[in-house]
């Protein structure tokens, strides 16, 4: 499970890097976001399974807690990105730069979570 989340995490960053490097061409951005979405799906599916395997808590509570946390983070990041986009007049470069920055933050959050899971620091 660790290696699958790690693979998804690297695909996430690879896709955003492709989008950032090809920010002048919409086709390259779309291809990069496809790879990014594939990585997010792989990582998120495995993380959900890992969270659901925590013993001592209700599976419904864990799933809803993870869903609420992801929704709050998504809303906050979307608000920040919208301010950044409007400042740079909604250009493709502002979109790919902001996506890369927040993708980098997600990369480190996922990396820390999966290392903590592997070492079982919360038990």
C-alpha cells in the first residue's frame, strides 16, 4: 500500500510539473492535468483504505472525517487560488503556477502521512 500511495504522489507532481513547463500550450496543460488526476485518484483511494483500516474507530466516522477535512482544504485552497488568479488576470501561467505550488504542498502532506503510517507513529 505504501508503494502505491508513493507512486500516486509522484504522478501527482509529475503531472503538475508537465503542466507548469508547458504553460504556453493548452494541450500540454491538459495532458499534465490528466497525469495529475490519475496520481490523485491512486493516492486518495489508497489513503482512504488506510484510514478505514484504523482500529478502534467507526469506519463511518473515519470516512466522514477525511471527507470533511478534504472539503475544507479544497475550499480554502480554491479561495486562495481565485485571489491569485484575479491578481494575475486569470492567465494560464497563474493557473499552472498556483496548481504547482498547492500540489507541492499536497505532495509533502501525503508524504508525511504515508511515512507516519508506515512507521505507525500515531498508535
